[in-house]
């Protein structure tokens, strides 16, 4: 249970921090992802006894994967809430990720890509719903006036 | 005209890679209802995003030399995590951090601006563990495939996080399939 919670927390934090460094402080996606991961994985490598062994083994991988979520450019996802939600989706995919592809390079990147595509889809759906509501309201006004 | 075929081919490559991942996920958790329903929802949303969002206006490719950087990144990362006590995350992050400072050397040169993304894509190929990447020729071939698709997918999935990882994953899967067939 504690491991699952720490996985979700790490993935939210990784996505959010990387997106912040990438877009607000304008360091570019590669540096934001690599530098933050270097710090987190370095701390885990040098001090392996801060948390229990289970958590210490997982944190660098989760943080590295979730930092790909934050590499998204600011044009596609404008608000921080959608990035945090993408982090949660990434945490879910990481916890159920298939053992068959264990040890294949890039599996984390695929999970991150899937989670960001899901969030872009949800954002688009919300925008469509808002637009259709506005249309209905305007139509009602026009009908009432005439 | 021929460019369009390459472009179409790389779209199919990216989409199939993601679906292979989802299929393996579904097959391993076929008894858990919550996982299956959530994954189906995720798949539906992904297909919706593919159809709605990614209408490419013009076909454009990266220059040819990026392939060399992808292969170099893959070989460097695999050397670091196989022959030093660093684990693969640290190795990839170290190389990514160093290469991200390269464009600052000369901001006008176009070659230097292209380097960080290409090498970071190669890093993911090099992160494969020992039981998948059995020797350097495997990593060389996987890096080459990743480099080719990286060249063709310049305008594809532009700005989406995880595109480089998907390319690397697809190329590693393809080269391990080749290894299975040939051996």
C-alpha cells in the first residue's frame, strides 16, 4: 500500500516539476527531464537507506518515466491540472505495466506517451462540451428575442 | 510523393508500438475487471486523439546525420550501465544532462541544436537490460532503426512527451523480433 502511494506521489511530482522547469523557467525539455532525474536518482543512489528498499528501487524509474510526461510543450497542454492528471494516469499504467516488456528500453516512454494522449483527448472533449453549451445558450437568446 | 509513403509508414510504426504495449498489458491482467475497463477507456480516448488531433499539414524530415547521434547515444548509455556501477536511469540522465548543454556552445549552428533530442532518443535504446540487448551489434541495429524513424517523424507527435521513448521502444521490439527470427 505504502509503495503504491509513493509511486503515485512520485509520478505526480515528476510530471509537474519537469513541466515547470521546461515551460516556466524555459530550460528546454531534455535538460528539464535529465537534470531533475539526475538529482533524484543520484540521491537514491548515494543514500539508499532513506526509505525502505522497495520504495528506493522504484523511485528512480517512476520519476524518470513521469518526467517524460512533463516534456510536453506548453502549446498542447496549457494548465497544470491536466499535467497532474497525466501524472496520475502514468502512475496507473506503471503499476499495471506488463512484465513481458520488462527490460526493454523505452517502455516507460511509451507509457508516458499514452498518458499524455489520453489527457489531450479529455481536454478536447471538455472544450467541445463547453462550445456546444455556449451554442445552445446563444440559440435560446436569439429565439427569445425574436 | 515518395516522402508521403515514408511518413505514412512512420505513423503506422508509432501507433502499432503503442497498441503492442496495451495488448500485452491487457493479456497479463485479463482477470482483473478494473484494469480491463480502465484500459479500454484509455484506448478509446487514444484513438479519439489520433483521429481528431494529428492532421499533418506538410511532410518534413530531419537531416541525415541525426542517425549517427542516435546510435552514439545508445552505445554510450549501454557502455555506462553495463561496465560501471551506475544503473541505467543514472546513465541515461547523466548523458542527457551533458548533451543538453551542447547547444549553448554555439547558438547559431543548426547541427548543435539538433543534438540533444537525438542523443536522448538513443539513450532510451541503450537503457535495455542485459537479457534483451545481448551484445553491441543488437544495440547498433536497434539504434539504426530508431534513427531512421526519428528522421521520418519530424512533424509527427510534435511536442508530445514520450515520443522519443515510443520510437526507442518500437525499435528495440523490432530488433528483438529480428533476433528471434534469425537465430
